[in-house]
C-alpha cells in the first residue's frame, strides 16, 4: 500500500498570531476565566441594582395609613374623621344623622378656624371668622398638633 507523498508540516504558530484565531493553552484559559468573571460581576451589579430598588421604594400605603380628613355634616353639625379617598363624591352620608350632607372642612391659614364654605360655587372662599381668603384643606392631625404648640 502506497501512501501519498509526505506533506510538509507547517508551523501552527503563524496561524495563532492573528487575533480571532484559535487559541490554546494558558492564554485560552485566562481569556475564558476573564469572561466568566466579567459575566459574574455583571450579574452581581444587576442584583445589587434590583436590591437597592426594592429597599429604597416606599412601602405601599394601606387605607389605615392614609391621611385623615375631618368632615362636618351640614344638617346636624357632627364632625368626624375618615381616610382620604380620591374616588369619593362629596357630600357623603353622615354617620350620626344618615343625611348626605357631610363635606370636608376648610381651614383658615390666618386664624386656624375650621369651617364649611358658604357656597361651593363661590370663586373665592373666605373664612367666616376673620374674612381672610388664605384658606385651604386642613392637613389632619399634624395641623392640629402644630397649632396647639405641643
């Protein structure tokens, strides 16, 4: 059996000199380890970002933790507190008399008087005690505590 002519072996080093070609040995292991470490570092950074997001976001507000507002019934004068509900239509039903006449109170920023506006169609709401137009909705218990000086 005759074998073909013996081909000359060329050096493989010339093929490895160009980037993107096959690598072997310790260099290939270093490149692989570097890529794996970079991938692990990237995953750790993403995990840290997600953890910080969940740690820094505000806790969800339950209805018991919402801001409380004071309402006054125009029919019987009963004052009571309830949580703010943006979907609630006013006037609401008074728990004391059952009439649909309870409205949120306004507060004079000048004298601190809590009152119901005379007419909801008025362009300018005035305090019935001092006549000031610097009025707004009270801030709940925090406004009462700040006003009492305790």
